[in-house]
C-alpha cells in the first residue's frame, strides 16, 4: 500500500513538472495544450474549460484574418472614397453650425477631414460582409465546440455520465439549515426574495445608466470649457481629447463597478438559498453576467444608438438639467467614437483587469502570506513540510466562473459590435494566446490544486454563448442601418444621385439653418470667427430649408432613408439567422467516428444483455436455480 502511494505521489509530481514545462510557459504559446494531462491532474471540469478556451482561441484565427483584411480594404480605398474627398476638398466652402452654445463658433467642414477619412476605415462596403461572416463564425464556433466536447466525453468515458449522479445534486448544507430554521420561525417567502433580487438588479442597472449620463455631462461640459479656453493648445484637437478622456473614464468605472457587481450578485444568490450547488452556481452566473454585461456595454450602446439622435436642431436644441445641450456626433457619424470606446474598453479590460490583475493580485497575496512568517521559521518549514503541506500556503481555488466570465464578455465584444470594430477578433486572439499560458501558470504555480469535479459540458455558459450570438445579429443589423452611413449612401446613390455615384452625397446630408433663428442667448460669442459674416450655416440632418413652406421639418429624404433602414434590419436579421440555422443543421453535433464507436458499444451491450437473458432462460428450463457464470454457449455438462 505504501509503495502504491509513493508511486502515485511520484506520478503526480511528474505530471506537475510536465504541465509546468509543456503548458505553463509563454515560449510554447504555439503548441497545443495537453488537455488529457490537464484533465488527469485537475479533473474534467478544469479540463473542459481549457479545452473550450483552446477551441475559442483557435477559431479566432480566421476571424482575425478576415477582420484585418476588412480593415486593410478600408485603408486601401480611403483615397477613392468620394464622401471623404468632398469633406477634405477646400473648394467646398461649407460653413457648419456651432457644436455648442455661446462658446463654440461656426467652423469649416474641411476641418473634419481627418475624422471623415478615419471613419471610412471602419464604415465601408465590407462592413456588411464582415457582420454576416461573424454571425456564421459564431455558429460554426459553437458547432465545432459541441463536436470537440462530444469527442472529449467519449475519450474521458463521460457519454453516460449525468450531472444528477454527482454530489452537487444533493441539498446544500446552507439550504438544509435554512429549511430547519424556517420551520422554527416565519421568514421571507421565495416570491419576496425573487422580487428583492429583481429590484436590486434593476437598481444596479439604473446606477450604470446614471454613470453613463454623468460621463455625457462630463463630455458636454469639458467640450464647452475647452472651447472657452484662451490657451491655443487646449483649443486644438478638442474632439479627440474629449473622446479619449471620456472613454478612459468609462473604462475605469467599468473596472471598479465589475468588482462591486460581482459582490452584489453573490450576496443576492446567498440570500435566495438555492437548494443544490448546481442551482447556486447557475443563479450566481446569471446574475453576475447580467450586471457585468450591462456595466460593460451600456456606454457602447449609448454611443451606437442614442448619441446624436436626441439633440434637436439649431434653434431648437434639447437640453438636460436646464443648460446642458445634448452632444452631437461628428459629421462622419458616431461610428468612429464607438470604435474608440470599444478599442479602449477591450484593451483596458484585457490588459488591466484580466491580465495585470491575474498576475499582480496572486503574487501580492503570496508575498503578504510569506511576510507573515519570518525567514528562519520559513526555512524550518521548508525543511520539515511535505510538498502537499507547502501547497497549502498557495492561493485558494475560487472556481472557474471568473475565467469564463471574462471570456464571455470578450466574446460579446467580438461579436455584438463587430460591425463597428473589425479588429476586435485580432485583439481577442492576441489576448487569449497570453491568457491560456497565464491561466496555466496560475493553476500550476499560484493556486492550490482544486478538488477534481466530473462534468460533461460547460453548463450554462454555452446557453449564454448562444444567446449572445443571436443578440449579435440583431445589434449588428441596427449598427449597420442606423449608426453607419451605409444606408444613406445607398439611398442617395440609387434614388437621388444625378449620375448614379456618390458625388454630392455630403451636400445632400446637410440641411440649412438661418442664423437669425437662434434662440436668444445661444448664438456664438464670436460670430466673425471665420473672418466673414455668416447668414446661413449647415448641420447634418434631413430637414426642409428655412425658406420652404415647412421650415425645419423632416424632409422626404429622411422618411425614405428611415424606411430603407428598417427594411435592411428586417432583411439582414432574417437572412443571417436563416443562414446560421442552416449551418447549425448542416454540421452534426457528434463526429462520425465517435458516432460509429458509440453505436458499436451500444450493440455490444445489447448482445451482452441478450446472452445474459438467454442464459437465465436456459437455466430455468433445466431447473437449475443456482447462478452460473455467463458463457458464450451452453456447457456440455449442463
């Protein structure tokens, strides 16, 4: 028995050494993970996580390649883009209306040349193709994972394994204590706890909305302050300064509130007292996902669908809190700002929240634990303690939920708003290459070895992935239709252009405003800023001119473009979802070789059962009730 334990101990040490050298090293990032050895050392649940992460990272390679091609297409065609050329043409002496009250003055459209050219990199004809490609990619990724999961289930002998057989189906100790305590005194009903949970989650989402509104007020006030500044340095690149600082503020708030929302979700789940460990985990995951998803995506949703659409018009702007005028988009639209927000949020969450925290926090905790023990005592412990006793000083294993959660949020960044940021898959791929080895190093060197848990799938995470892939189709349809200028360009080209091209598109998107119609106290303080008197300025909208019978009302072009946008959303959603369902139907969930092996094993089980039944029947006919060993044919002595 002692020799057997010694052999097992040596095998574990060798397995850990192999994992450290062949898995937890950044120099072998290009190699496949030893999933079989990971499963043997850490258990099936951890093995499935790293297998899923490997499949996800592998599938990001084609998505990243196509995304880079789409971006390069935008770079290659920016010189031939007619709207950008018209904006940058100084001969088009277009005077634009002020961007804010009093402090801002009239400005030339040509000053937005850089923004117009940059917007074309992400807002071009390839955007629709890439959105369709990513919708199909998400479906193929999930189908590929189902096949990979089924193969692992067969190899690990989990095909007949059911979650109900394991211990987490038994009532939790907290639940049994709660039931016993509830029988002694009256407590809150499950319905009241559910309502409390809904109320708290709703309040937290309202807090997120309030934070976004606060950032909007910051953008408006800082833009006005920079315009009023007498320092020339502050007055240059005002838009870029406001965009970048607001995105960084959003990132900092997202990182802080993520920790707060995680604690709130756990508190709410504990209050509910779920019956089983599985129920507890699923409820905790769902609440955490809802809060963190809202926290990460609310600023992005505002930029994509609300900014620049509830501002009013010159002479009749919409104000909040009395004096704050709602902010406008740049002439090229809000897509560029949406792209900047996605880029900073994605890079910031991956570099700061995920990787830096995963490296720094465990090392800091380890250092603090070691400082509690003096050096002499530590040397004595190192001499006397066994390996498993030393491992107790490592950090505790808190589960896989944080690892899954950061990847699910990243999957949302990659798919939901990918039409506005085609480089998102590339950033995700580069992050995940580091993430795999970072997690491996953490599991091997920083954390205690977790108790092995059997599992045949990734659980509720797969349901969340499928839900995100469906939401992504809808969101990308609205981003292309309402946030980008694709539909207005197509409508102009095929309905209003005299020569069937985009020549004159920029002028078509601008309406006229008579500066004498400004509300009192809102006109520019420096009306001669451009060196001449302005009588009519332009603003981006589809409205009738001031000299028409219906001044400043929405024009016929506005309603035509709105109808085209809604039609595009309906067609895009149905076509892409139909294509995704077809791909889902076309690819079988079980690989053919695994299906054949499972079929053979089932046939063998049936044959074995039939032989056993025939043996029982034979013994009954000869009147021998004693059990006989199972044989392929009757004994000659019977």
